[in-house]
């Protein structure tokens, strides 16, 4: 066996070992991330309630946002998709075209719906559904009685 073949074979083994390590580490990180999320659901509700109850001069207490800050720090620490640094070049080159978060998407859709509702450009059926949903949120009985 010539030396270049040995080098290629060693690189393949190393790449496969990296893949196995990355796959195992991703599974571990998914479990840790899931446990964190499982704990954050009730903790965030309690923190929001405490923040609301400790409001002073119309400003909520810091507890909820301190928890959100901790959550963001833990997200960075977990680095769920950190294995991407080991991906082949063709994967790295195919980045997503939009760098938007779920918050950005919700804000965008919300802005469109509010704008169309105010301008009266929402279809009648969509407008009925929006008004019905808003009535339910407000605890009102919708005009159509449902």
C-alpha cells in the first residue's frame, strides 16, 4: 500500500470517528436541551407570575427576564448544532437564506394581519376568524353567538 492511500484511509477513519462522536454528542445535547426546556416551561410561568406580582410603578419585576437571560446563556452553552463546524464544505456553503428567528416571523405575520385588518383589506372570512379569536381572548361573546 502506498503512502497516499494510507493517508486517505486514515483521514476517512478520522472523519468517521468525528461523525460518530458528533452524532453521539448531538443525542446527549438533545436530551440536555429537552430537560432544560421541560424545566423552563413551569419555571417561566412562575417567574412571570412573580414578576407581575412584584410590579412597582407599572414596571414588572426582573425575575422573568432573568430566567430568559439564563435560558439564552444555557442555549449558547449547550450549542446544540455545534457539530456543524465539522461538516463537509458543501454543507457549510448551503446556509439558510434568511437569518430570522421565530420571534421575527411572528412579529412579521402579526404586523401584516394588523395592517390588513386596519386597512380593511383582509378577506371577510379571515376578518371574521380574527374578530372571533380576539373576542375569545377578551372573554367576550362573538357577534355571531359562537
